[in-house]
């Protein structure tokens, strides 16, 4: 497989069609990053596509020694932030149009369990509460938590996406977990493990 | 306490992974590439004219220019424009106007009288303009 750097070189030389290789390579990850923020498939698709187009527009300014994926995710995260800003400025009646998928439920797959319907309902409710709690986190904490815990990015890469130090990411992660623990306590039947 | 919660959360997220995008890879890429190719094409000439702000600005300037041209056609402005003509043309034009008005002026023969004759002509011209 051709490296990202080689594809970028080819695109910058004028072979625009080769940009499709990068889109194919990272579309799933970019979509998932956007989806973990907005929880809506259509919005996630549009925002991640915007990220690819903006990355193309600024490709000449991309530092070749950096990781293209980290840079792309940073652009997608910024698109999501702008999306929330625009949404916050809209009247409430209009902002309702872009609710999360599945009856406002969750960005998570249901658990594969053989439990009772009651268990499944409780599980679904917990998933919804977790999703909402994540969305209510301060933006920097939300970004760190989403990229690290939901996307599985190493802390170092999260620091690259957020353009901050590793220690700062760890602080955001700690505070985010603390807030989630407090918010989720009422929804855990067996209580939060102590 | 927080480490226990974190362990529980990681376990829970392991059982409930994030939803994955719908399988529409080809159309996703095609849509992005269509936008990328559109960016790569040179912008059409006078595309800026399509912007409402520019159309308004151009319209305002055109209206202002038309206004200046129309208002500028006052008798005073016409007299000034006559003054901009070279002496010979001005003389011919003035004589023609005077002839039309039935106020012919005799052209003096001696050169020393030329200044006085021109002064008379200026006075006559001013009076004519003032009365119009």
C-alpha cells in the first residue's frame, strides 16, 4: 500500500484523483470520530466529508513529518465544534431537527446479552445516559474522552489532535471520568463499583 | 474509586462499541471527490458579479456616476466647459452664438484693440449667461 506521504506528494503534483485513496483509507475513522461527537449518522457523514475537503484545501500547508490521520481528525473535531456552535446559535425549535439517531438513544451498539427484556431496557437507558453525559462534558474534556475511550486513540495521538501536551490530555480524561461517574451513579442498578 | 469506575466503563464500552458507519464507501468517496474536483477548477470569469454584495456596490457606483453626469450639465458647468476650449475654437463658438442672438461684434483690425475687444466679448458673454 502506498504511504500517505507518497499519495499527498502525488496530489500536490496535480494528480487530484489520488486523493480518493486517502478518503477511502480514512473515511470510516473520520466518520466515527464525527459520529462519536454528534451521534447522528447524516451529520457525521457531512462533517467528516467537510473535514476531507478542508484537508485537501490546506494540503500544501500540511507538515510532511506529521501524521495525516492525526491532522485529519483534528480538522474533523474542529468541524464538530463549529457544528455545535452553529447549533447553539439556532432557535431551539430548529435545533431539534438534528437529534441523535434511534429515538434519541445512543451512539453505542446494544450489548450482546441473553438477559431479560428488563435488562435490555436498563442497558439501553444506561447507554443513552452515558451518551448524554458525554455530550454535556466541557468541550475539551469531551474531545479527550471521545478520542481516547471511544476511538481508542493513544493519549499521545489525542494530544496531537487537540494540539496540547500529554499531561493536559490526562487531566481532561481524569476530570471527564469523574463527571461521568457522578452523573451515571443514579442509573447503575448495582451502584458504581467502589 | 475513579479507577474502579474507569475499569467498569472500559468493560461496558467493550460490550457496547460505537456504532459503525453505514456501508456506503463508494458514494462517500465520490461525493468528497466531486467537491475536491470542483475546487480544483478555475473560477469562472466575473464570478464575483454573482455575489449580491458586489452587484449592489457596482450598481451604487453606476448610479452615482449617472447622477454626477446629469447634475453636471448645468449652465454654469457648460460655461466652464466652454472656457476649457482653446482660444480659437472658443472665439468661433462665441461669435456663432452672438450671430444667432443678433448681437454681431465687429472684429477690430488693429492688434492693440484686440484686448479691449476680448474684454467686451467677455462682459457680453457674462451678461448673456446671467440673463439665461
